[in-house]
C-alpha cells in the first residue's frame, strides 16, 4: 500500500474531529501558523499521540522564541512518544527568537535530542515567494545530513513533482520525498491561495479549460484522485503522499468542509 499521511491545522476541536474520522494507523502532521505559534502545534500533536496516532508537529524556526523553549518542546515530544518533527523556516517577518531559518534549528534539534528525534524538511518543486530561485535546492543540500525526508509544497502536476525528484537526485539530495497533494477544496479557493502558499504554474492551469483542469476538476471543486493515481504509478520514486487536508476530514475526497484558518500556511526554509 502506498503510504499516505494527513496534514491538519491545529484549530479548535480538531483533535476530536481527527479521532472521529481518521484511523490511528494514519500518521497526522500538525502545521505551525505564525499567528498560532509553536505551542498550539505541539499541544495538538501530543494530544493526538496520546490517542495512539503517529503525530508529527511542524516547528517553524522563526516562531521558536528561545533555545529553552526548544528544549521544552523536545522534552514534551519525547515524553509523548513523538520521534519525528517537521522543520521549516516559517513565514514570520521577524524571528521571535534565535532562529532565522531551518538549518540552525535542525542543528540544535540534533544536538539537544542526541539524534533521537528525526526531522523532515520542505521542498519546493515550483519555487517559493520567499526564496530566491535555486536557493531551495541549495538549502536542501546544506540540510540533508540533519534530515530524514523531504515533503514537497502542494503541487498539482505529477510530472513536475517527479521532475523535481529527478533534480534532487542529480544534485546529490538522496532523502526520501513525500509528494504534497491538496485534499478536495473549491477551485476558486485554491486559486486565491496560490500566492500565499507558494504554488505556481501547475495551479494556474486549473483556471483554464486544459487537460489538467479536466483531470482535476469536478464541477467547481478540485478532486485529487487522478493526481494521486498518477503519483502512485511512480511509487518507486516517492516515499508516499502528504495530503494537505485544510481540516477537511471527510472520508471521501469530495468533502468541502475545509476550515477557514488558512492564513500563514505557506512555508520557507
């Protein structure tokens, strides 16, 4: 079976919703938004871990206020049985503490956890509005010795994701890659979020009457089944699917309750 994990936003009541809708065998990652801070993310992840889920909190470097806070986070994760985090730079304009990017945070996680907590890092097949062209691949090369895997930004083109995997392999990044795929969401909403979340040309095709739009649009809604099927056909090149749920936990991909707490969901190194 091709592995899939689900990303959620730590909004009010989400732990109960996950428990009601998602099997404990499905790993859950918990995003970190600038206006929430890291604390809410870690609390949600530890609550899910207590219910038997493999929970993976996102740690945004620019939202960590101090090294003391980081050691507390790692201690809480260890106590809850959480052995993996996902490290990003985050989208705060100014760092809240000593970390202005993911690399120094990864270094401290490695040191403070004695290597016992693994860390995933972000990849950008279509670039990112906060990064110079080419900087994303250079950053992965600098960080891969501290990381366990790469999760791509949300992308709507299987060839673009696979080309990106090929690029990483050519430049020497050998980490497993999880393909970031959006769950079902209204098309107009995805288009409006494009600038915020760093999604480029593959999303723009959804506003046109081309082959990609015909494959991924059902009426006025985006449906990911054909994209996921295409990625599964290349499973030897991918670690699995990372599903951006927007807190839509309907067991069918056509669900439309996506939550409203999206602002700040983009990621940078």
